[in-house]
């Protein structure tokens, strides 16, 4: 059975794509077959973390949604992003289902829309046809059709927020949705926390505000800013506080 894990945040730029990519990499290092679907069709970006050249893609999620190909035809193997000695030897792999970054194709899908049930079928088919242990869904911020669908079908929802009052209010909205849709596992992740802050205090305060446990508090990391989505920081520096936090999230997803 493929487990579905979606990553959400109410506001943009909270760290969804970086978290999803790093979680995928650590799952694969543990021998799991993982695929990531970029459902951020308005502003795709997670392919950048895996250094995928969008010009070289044969198919994207858009092509599948338009009925031009099968969903599995869009998958790109990005396992090279794991460090060499830990890659496929143990059966672990990361596949990416990218969204198109061609202006005309983004405009068309936003204008014409698409049959959302195809996305649902696509997720199911990917799990079966690619023999996945985990299907990770990266999303656009806020609430839209893809958000609702992915929350509804998720085994785990990773909800990311920053220590910011706008994030606090919006997170309550998404959390309420997740509760109504009865998501089995909800993991709150606080990202971009200044290292000078008291992480335990922040985790306790957020857990009690939302009546939901905090899976990890991730530091605002200067190295991550320097990396600028140019790679997977948890793979590059496994002893960093960021990598340890991601690893805790992966432990909980696997529990
Ligand atoms: N813990 C962190 N410390 C420093 N920078 C971070 C951290 N997490 C993410 N970033 C940076 O923040 C920016 C946004 O990250 P990312 O793209 O992962 O967020 P997102 O939630 O997917 O954004 P969007 O809503 O636009 O999809 C990137 O430049 C990334 O490098
Ligand atoms: Mg993103």
C-alpha cells in the first residue's frame, strides 16, 4: 500500500517544497520508493531542488491532466540527488512528477481548469504502477481544489508554519479543514525559527494553541539561504539541526 503524505501551508514561502524534497530524500535513504507530485501548477518549483532542467522534460503533470500521456510517463528519476553511496543500493528511489513551467501551459490550465478526479486517479495509479511506498504531494499555498483533494486523501498531512502572526491565523483554517476531512496523521512543522529563540517554548505554545503536537521546529538556517534551493540540505549536511528536524518528521511519518 502506498501511503500519501501531503505538505501544506496557508501562506507562501514557508518551506513546503524544501521540506517535501528533503523528507523524500531521507525516506529514500531508508530504502523507500518515493514519488513527489508537484501539484503547485500555478508556480511549480520543487524540480529546482533536484536540478531537473525543465527544457528536457518529455511530459509533465499538465500533459497527463490534458489526456496526452499516462501519469507514470511523467515521472523523472531524481535519485541522483541522494548521496552516491546511499542511493539505489537499498532499493530506495525518488521520482518526480513535475508541473509545466511553460507560460502558455500554466495559463491554459488555470484558464480552462481540469478534471480534478483525474488527479485523484493519477495518485492511485502512480502508487500501483510505480510500486511506491510513499507518494508525497507538494502544493500551492492557501486553499484551492488541489489542496482540498490532497488533504482528503492523505494518510499524513505535514502542515508548515513560520513564527508569524499571519501564519498562525491561516494555519487554523487548514487545520480545521484537516480535522473535518479526518486526516489520520497531522504533523505541525514550525520552520524558519531564529536559532536564538527557545525552540521548546515555541513548540509547546503552538501545540497548545492548535491542540496538535509539533513534529519539529526547524531553524532559520543561513546555509539553507545560501543554498537557495540548489540542493537537498538534509542530505548535504546530515548533522545539521535542520537535517535532524527533517529526520524526526520522517520517523513520525514512518511510525
Ligand atoms: N529553514 C530554512 N532556513 C532558511 N531558509 C529556508 C528554510 N526553509 C526554506 N527556506 C528558503 O525559503 C524559500 C522558500 O522555500 P520553499 O520554496 O521550500 O517554500 P514553499 O513553501 O514551497 O514556497 P511556495 O509557497 O512559493 O511554494 C527558499 O528560498 C528556501 O531556500
Ligand atoms: Mg513550493
